[in-house]
């Protein structure tokens, strides 16, 4: 049998179903791989060896018909897993074991997946490099001296390093797609409300969207289908059927895009992408044209204001959401010496428990929401959000999907953007508009620039997630998947 | 001109219950100033007649039927507490004890 860790999720599901390998063998192979490489990659914050082997044994003992029965998966540490440490990569939640599972985790269990552990991320999902993890960064398997993207760098690196075939990420401003792009993997942000947020540690509630990470488009679609769908425990969950993303990916893999119109956003053209990124993007666009697609230039005049609007809306929501970390109900408590007041203990706890980026965003959000500044900052950002939504809606009257590079630059070296936070924010320049609009978008590998992966982004209308899978699978059929150098 | 002063950052940190250090104040004030000058661009868009969007899903309140659902036990709910007394979260004093 060839190396089980090199197989796709679909292949593994088949191998297990046919009895060619047991779920325990598949899980053990991945746990061994983690033991062999994760000291260098640091994709995982916690490996649940015992729990994984138990879940795999249960698959072997019983039902093997679930769509992903026995397939290992890694879960971003911002998602609550019952009895398994969940920290959001923050010191303030060190050692916390949630008393319940996120809806997504329940669905993963029902589908028969085997959770290997929890992946590293920027603290509370705020960042683009995992450098803001309180537990040290994840290293990009393509070049261990470079960032794996963020916030979900651990999930992306885990699958790029063959430690898991699948992973779950969350995308608030690009945290699934940008790590996908810089690690040469596939990352999809579903329509907002298409996947449940119940059990997700909230960062920016109007933007947070969990979604799949995989090494190919078909696997991402399989995982998407498992986790998506209405959840009565999330009041912003959309009570509509999930588009058939698996069928769409299959259709796209046939490599025929006749009649499909791709919109090229005019306003993205001058926005400082590296030449190598632009080159790979343009070549991919030509490949799609050869498959029958038509390219139409469209104007989205307010996209240039998406980044500023996002960095007002997301910090505002974060300043409110993170108020729950008060040293009372869970997590860290500092300075409770019997003399200090609740307020003093709270301030000392939050000071000790939060890292610099989280503090910056809490302060920024508190500022944007304070009286006197509310209208000029938060209120105006919400109006810009309306205008960006209108830009998307009018673009989708002319084209089926919008396309762009996923991120303006390839994986950058550690430390090169941490001193100036705004330079880090630019990593999300092309991914943020989608979050403000609420539509789905996917990043798919489209080539290399100086030996490092470049991502191609496909954005679709809300609840048309199937459309982006079709185009992404077609591109994959033309340019292939990427394989990182041996670790 | 700076968009935000060191004193304002100190005030916001107090409001946010963050006992920031002097060194952090120096660092954050400069960084937040750069960020604020960049994000202030949202004000360039003339949007007087544009309604705000708080959420991409058109929201109305979602209710469920008023029937008992499974929920956490008291022990489960208290399982992550840094400190507890009997079946309650224990907190530091809230009022001054000058009685």
C-alpha cells in the first residue's frame, strides 16, 4: 500500500470502506507523521492521540458508510471540542476544556471523521501569519523560515505537511483562504450563515465563517457538505438547503467552463501584488479561458474601502465579544490576592492573558464605538459595507464569479511585518470584501512564484457556493495541485 | 496631527479593563495612530443616504418553542471556573469593604 498520509480524503474513505486499511491504521499513519514532523512545523497545539485512536476503533467496529468514515481531520483551536483543550491560541484560555462540542464538531463525528487534534492560529484568529499565537508560530512546510498564513496557519500547514488530509478553519477576513494560498492548499470560506458558528469562540460575529481546508478541491467540497447546513442553535444560520458543492466540484473537474463568465475586478489591478503573484494569476486566467470561460472586466468602486471598513467593524465586534474573558467563568485569573477588587483582578487578568494584537484591536474597537467617534468610524464603516455589498450585487448581474489573486504576496519571512500592524493587514486586501458582503470564496493553488505557492481566489454570490467549486475544480484540472519539498 | 494621543489610549485601555504597561502605551499609541489614519478613509465615501449594514443575513429574531432542551449541568457549567464556592462562581469583592 502506498503511503496513507499522501492520499486524498476521498481515497482514504474508499480504502477504509473497502477494508484495504483500517481506520486505526490510517489514524496511526497520520499520528506517526505528526510525531515525525510537527516539531519542525508546529501545526498542532494539542494532539489527541488517545481520542483519535478510540474514534478510529469505533469506525472499525461499526458503521463504515459515513461519507468520511475513518478519515482523520485537524480542527482549528478556536472551535469548542468537548473535553479536549481549546485555547484559541491565547494564554487566557490555557488548559480550558469545553463542556460541549461545536455543532461542526458534532457533524464531523456523525460523518465518521477522526479528530487528530487542535491546530495553531493567531490568537483569537486575529492575524495573517500565526506570529500572534501565544504558543509560538507555525512554520510553512514550503520554507520553515516563512509564515504559513493566518489566522488558520496551523490548519493549512497540517494538511500541506501531510499530517492530516483535511482540516477545519474559520474565515473572518481571509483566515482560511490566505493560509491556503501561501501553503499551496485549498481553503474555502462558505456563505456567511451557511456553516454554524455555534461553539466557535467569537471574534467578529457578523463575519466569522467556519469552512474546509484540503489538498484538493473535491476533498474541500466533501468536507463542506458534511459541515454545512442550518443549525437551530445559531440564530444567523441560513434555513435553506446547501448547494450541491460535491457535484459542482465533480462537474468542474471535467474541465469545461463554456459559457461561464469570470469577472476581473478593475480596482484590484493597481493594488501592489508582487509580480510573481500576478504572473501566476494571469497564466491561470488564460488556462480558464482555454476551458471555455469568458473574462469580463467589472468595476467595484468601493472595494478600495473594504480594508479600512473591516479594520473598524472587526475590532469593534471583537472589543465587545472579548469582554467575556473576565477571569470569572473560565480561563485565567491573575492577581486575586483577597485584597484586590473584581475590576482590578479583571484588568490584571486581561493584561496578562491577551497578546499585543488582541489588545490593539480591543482598544481600537473601543475607540471606534465610543460616543463622539461612533458615527465617523463604526457607523461610516457600516455604510461602506452596504456599498461593497451593492458592488458585488451589480457585478454578479454581469458575471458568474469574480476572480483575483488570493493575497498580494507569497509567504513572507517571520518578523517582516510584525512591527507595523498595518503592513500585516494588507495580506487580506483581496479576501476582505467577500467577508463584508457575506458571500462564499475559495482559494485554489495556481502556481509558484520563486518556489512559493500562489493562490487563485474565486468569489461567488451568496448561497451559490457550488459555483466557486466548479470554477476552482476546473482550474485545478488545468494547473494541477502543488507538492511541497520533502521536510 | 496624531489621530489619537497616548492619554486617549490609556483611557481606552482602562475602559477595556486592560492594565497596560507604560511601555505598551508608548507602542500602542504610535501603532494605533497609523492604523486610525489609514482606516479614517471610510470617511471619504459620501454615504449620507446609504443605510448601514450590520449583518449580511437579513435578520429577524429567531425564536424556538418554549420547551425544555438538554443543557449543561451545573457542574459542567462551572467546570472551567478559576474559582468556585459550592455551586457558584466565586469572584473577588465587588464593593468596597468599608463597613
